[in-house]
C-alpha cells in the first residue's frame, strides 16, 4: 500500500464508532480523525472529567462533530455491562468497535472480579464488550472489530495456571500476556466469524513505539524515566501511532484476520502496512483455549449462531 495517512479516510457520515480509552493518546487521535471525517463517535473512558475534556477539545476544532462521552471502566465487568446495555437497547448500529484502551506495567493489583488488572483491562474487558455489542455491530455498514495490540505481544504467553499472578508476577510479563491475548482473540474471532458467515471483520493493529501517557503512567520510577526519554528521542507521535488502528477501522483494503503496524525499522514507526504476528499467536488450539476461558471468566457468550440468514 502507499504511505497511507488520515487524509485518505473517506466520508464516514452515517457510521457510528466506539473508541475505548478515547480521552488521550492513540484513542483520542483516533476519535478526532473519525469525527473529522463525519463519523459519529462514542468516546469511552473511565475518567469522566478527562472524557468530557476530550469531547470539548474535538468540538473546539470541529464544532459540528458528532461526539459524545460515555463512562467505561474495562477493569470492571459490571461497568462493561452498564456501558453496553443502553447501546443495545437503543438499537445503535455500531459500525466499528475499536478496542484501544490499555494499562501498562502496573504493580500487581486485582479488579473487582478478582482478575489481574492488565489481563482484565486489556483483554477480558474488551472480549466482554465486543461480545455484548456483537449483535449491534453486525448490523453496521462495513462492520469491524478492531483490537489494538503491541509489538510486545511477541514473546508473550498465557499463564493459564496463574492468570492472576498469584504465584509469580512481573509487570512486563503480564503486559505481554495481555497483548498476546489480544492477538489470539483477534485471530480466533476472525476464524469464528468466517465459519459463521458473519458480515463482520476482526482486524488487528499495533502502533509501534508511539509517545503517549501509557508509558508515563507506569509505576516504576526508573522505568518511567527511561520511557519518557524514549518518548522524546525514539517514539513517533500519537497521531502517527493511531494511523494503524485507523487503517484497520476504515481502510478500504483492510482484511479480517490481518495485523497492521508501522512500516519502519522493527515496526517501531512509520505508515500502516500488513505485518506478521508472533507465530505462536496463530496456534488455533491456543486461541480456542483462551476463548473458552474468557467466556467462562466474563460470563459473556458470543451469539455467533444467530448470524446465518
């Protein structure tokens, strides 16, 4: 593909997008560009003040933008259900759900349901949200579920015997687990959608090394300092990092079951191209196992049997 930019996004009028973690960083840049091109955008974020500020910033640039904030804490499955319920009841045809929000390298802590916070926020919350909204998404035009992963999914693994990190916890290893889970989920969802003949694409994206507050919010002071230096010297802007998920969301040639990331050195920066995931993430048995345990942990079963006809 050519050096794709946000200026190549076509008119998105009549399409509704949900962007998680849209109050800052990649999520904010994604929401802003979708709104700039006519899309109706729901900014989903945990912090109400920051979410409303993000809406205000977009409207200051684009007074006619169709954007709104809705509260969503992906670490709490009760919040995920409370967010999804009125969208389903309202019959909103969500064309694209962009699973962007994430946490990175926190000390070990558990969610209200007792799950490790990175696995819960980055994977389980998005798995549940996507499943709860599936019936509305499949009614959208050119419907897609976009899941945002990280280059750090490479080398990750799923600690099925210690998902909560009770036996052993490393912030980096459990972040890698969550990002590896994103890829396993996106690829397994693609396989299930194809098998069901569903009119929805499951597309994956990663931003390379983009300067956002995700790095600066990490708990370790030394690591936070190193990442802040990296943000200044190495990272690309959040606007450039958002291009990959924007392409996955609206690019006319974006395909289900594919991963899009930067075209530069080691996929750290650049314009969107198709990239290869870690070979381990293509393991179908592993994908099914993660899917099954995710359904069990979240209590969300995908209605994929309803799509035919």
